[in-house]
């Protein structure tokens, strides 16, 4: 029997709508879903190849326990009992700081995070690590100060913009907004709109841009300061906007006065008049900006985000139509964690705060494990990520994970990280589960797609959320649930909700364990902890969301959340479930003043002292490492570590060491030759690709390779070339600025 089933892509955060042909309970063909209201029939080659993700050869189908140097199958009961006993024993002996959860990082499913955090916090720990801290610690921290909460991010409202600025972002390859290539081509072809790319190299996005500033690698902060200085010197700043919406401008203004912008632009290796002209356009056009890892993982990471925020504020693009607006959301992606609060935990060895919406940066975990601190990390639960290939310094991670007393990995495959674990637990894939993400950040609408199982999972595979629930139950973290609630879960949802709330009023521990309680009741009936959690989220949504839902056609009432839940069940292509108040786009700002707060005292000295002479000296390369490695090239041929079977790239030059022709000639190297790349962290060998797309003096290697598959290793694991200590003060690894050398292998 054949049937086309609606679902979504799980390989990047855009989660474009898909239709999958299922035959005899197996996915056999994929096409775009034209009825998906957000992606509207758009799809890239990654989504078209998602079957390779669903059916890897190293699929896990039963719980495994390490015995010596091999793994042995065990029952779920044995796995849960032994893991819970070891976890409880470690926390009792060493305190809750010995325990960490590394997860909630998947591009295809976010519900696991609520359960992982419930387990972690139930054990008394706050050490949550995820990919947000890998890429965005500095950026999210700046957003927390400027906009009021670390989970508030002003995203481009490109639909209403006259000019779109891509700074350190190659959207033609990495997407990150709905239908990115289509949108970018639209700007490029429209004579009334402008596409601007600020990027050291001529990327696919820069190639179609109206204006390309090929900024010198590592000088983004200097360029931003020069542009701010030009705007203030010319008196172009939006004075009325600043007076009404910006707090702290008078404090920061002196940092940019009498600044030598010409000298700064020269260090940036740009033409002064071109930068001056773009600065003028930024005060006369309605523009928005999309920064990416070229900024966030580049040199001066946090300062980049801060100066960009100042530039946006003085140009008046925050919270305006066609500018950058805080989008709608069903629930925040993370939580606010202000390190100035003495109750906020820091890491013990590296003194790092959870700057990325409550998550700690993975770059510091090896040091936290290898520390001699009595409360050092001793137990780590890893889910929905593969730190041995996704996070910096594979060698440091291998050493650190080898010293753990307990490493538990939940995954669908025997990943590189799972190979080091004490216990490996088999998960259902995203196409075997009820699940979704909260990445669909838009304005003014709030979109949501509930993915449903379209194929059966192997018998012993569970949702990650179900695994956490079993562990929490064994650890005694879930209060005793009365029989009448279990019985009510089989009946009407609203009646169940009424009885649940009545019980919560008598059981003070229930609210903290709510995802777990729902998983044991509704989740038992539906065989999905994720689905139960979604119903709970909708039924307890905050007032502002409920008001926005009314604008989308869901009338107010106690049953509003249940009606939205049913609508999502009935519409597998997804729905616009809420609409923000378009007349008040500034409502999203949550600072103490209610305004955009541009003074961050911790960054004052760095921003004030930044100048051309200092940067020119700091940017000098050594004879040992004369080139700059961009470790993590975005391409249509890589999908983090989610596509393990190399056949999906058959015939493609997917993992190469890409260099400029001039550098290849200087080095005496040729296209297709095997070359060795060496950094402070180590060396790796791969095929050289000579291309004009790469800026002279730089080297590009993609991420997501070096995976062990079917007895072989495919491509370079770029994180053997990155040191976990080569990072921003808030923990973001500087993957876009790694000194290196290249030579014949």
C-alpha cells in the first residue's frame, strides 16, 4: 500500500513542509508540500534526501551497555534501573553540580528539552549545555541586555524592506529564513530593492548582491565602529527614533567621536567611499539585517553583536516594519539567565555563565570534566546531538568523556559520541514520533506544524522524552499520581484538564514536574510524551499568546488551547495559530526601561578602545600559521551530522579544503591534490579545491563530516582542527578565524 503523508524537514531549522510517499511502512520518495503555509512548496536538496537520514546502517534498535570494550544488549528495565542508581549515587556523593544534560539541540524536534531539563533540575543541577551556546552565547547575551531577555531576537522583516543586509551570512546555502534563496534572488532582481553582502569571500550570496563589501576576516567590529562613527559625524542618525525608543545613547556616543574611520576602513581592506555610501543608505532606506556565524563565530564575537545592535539602533531599524522585529512565538526558545544574579550558576573551572538563553557553551565542557574540582562534572546525559563531531576540539572531548563516571547517550544511531558511552539508548526518529520545533519565528504570524509519525519505529525505540520520563520516575522525581487522573486521561481532554488542575492545587510538587506528569497520563494513552506536552503548553499558554490567537481566528475561552491542539491534529501541513498586534511592534521589548538599551558597561572598554592601530597589530599572522581557516563552511552538501550515509552526496565534491588560486600557486599545490591542514589543535588531510569563491589568505572546510559509516570515515572532522579554548569570553568558539597552514600531504 502506498500513501503520501504530510510532514516536515528535520535537517535545518526552517523545517520546510514535505510530503513523503510511504510504501509498506517505508519512506520511499519525498516532494515539497505546497500546502505548507510557511514554506509554500519550497524545498532544498537536503530535504529531498531526508530518506538517507531516516535509514542509516548503524540504526540503534535496543538499549546497550558497555562491558569492557564492547556493547551488550540489555532490557529497558535494566538500563533505567542501572542509570538511575549510578546517577543518584554520583549526586549523593558529589553534589548536583556533578551532573550535566547536553541536548535539546536537534533541528527536527524540540520537545525533548522540556523533559531533559525537568530531569536535570529535579536532580538539583542547572548545567544545561546545547548548540545555542556553541554558536550564539555572545549574541544572545547582547540581546538580553539590549532587548531585555536572552531569548528575544530581532529578526529581519524582509517582506517589507527596501534593503536586505547579509552580514557574515550565506543564505543561498545556509537558509535560516523561510525560502532564503528565493527571497535573496528576489532582492537581487528587483530594481527597487537592494541586496547587500558583507563577507570576506565571494559567497553564493555575495555573488548575486548589489553591493558586496569584502571585509577583511576578523575586522567586522572595526568596520561597524567606522560606520557608526561616519553616521554620527554626518548627523545622519535617526534623532527622533533615538529620543523616543533608545536608552543610553548619550553614554555611548563619545566612544565614536573623533574616531579615525578612514584608517579603520583601510585596515578592513575596503574602499572608504563605498563604506560611506552604504552608511548613508542605512539612514535613508528601510532596511533589515541578517547576521550569521561569520559574525557570531568570528573574531570579537560578542563585540560584533554589540556594535551591530548600536548600528541598528541609531539607524532606527529595531521594531519597525521592514526592519528587525521581535517575532511571535508559542513558547520562548530557552530562558533568560542574568549572570549578575548571584543565584545564577557558573561553571566551576571556567567561570562561564549560561549566556545562551540559559544554556552553557559546549566549548568549556572538557575543562569542566578534566578539572580537579571536587564538584567537577562526572555524569553527562547526551541527547539529540553528537559532540564528538559537532563541538570544538574532538581530542579534548575524547579525553574528557573517557574520564566520566557516567556517560549516557540517546540517539537513533551509534554515533561517534555513543561509541564512548556507558549506556546507549535507542530513540525513535523524527518520522516515527509526534514532535515539532519552535524555530518558526515570523512576524506578525505565529506558525506551527505538528509532525506526526509516518512510519513505525523499531519495537524497542522510544521518544527521548519518554526515556527521560522513565528515568525521572525511577529517581522519584514525579509525585504519586492518583488513579482517577490515569482514568480521566482515557476520556475527554477538557475533563482531564479540570481534574489535573484540581490535583495540582493539592500537590505542590506537581507543577515543577508537569511535563513528566502529562507524559505519564496523556502520554501513556497517546504513546507520546511529546504530544502530551504540546497539549499542556497550549492549555497553559500565557495571556499574550491567547490574545494573539484570537486575531488568528481562535475565539477566546477556557477551551481555546484545546481547539488549537485539535486544529493542529487536523492540519498536518501546519497552521498560523496566532497573529501579533502589527500596530505595536515595540511591545516585544522587555528591558527595565521599556526601550532599546544600548549601554552595556561590561563592553565599554573594548568598544571604546577599538581602533585601527590596535587591530592592525592584532591581525598580523605568524609564519607558522599564515592562513585563516573558516572551520564550518555552509553548503548544500552538509547537514550537521544528521546525514551519515555518504551516498546522498555521490558524485559531489562535498568535503574539500578550499583555497584561492593565488594561494594554491604560492604553495605549489593543485586542485584535486591531497593536502594537510594544520592548526594549533592538530592536522587533517583531504582533497584540495581551488576556487575563486575563497578569499586569498583563507581556507574553507565544511562541518558535518569525518563520520564513521559502514566501516569507513568520510571526509574531514573539522573539529580536530579547532581548540575548545580558542573562544570568545562568553564561550562561543571562534571557528571563523582559526590560524592554520596548508601543505602537501
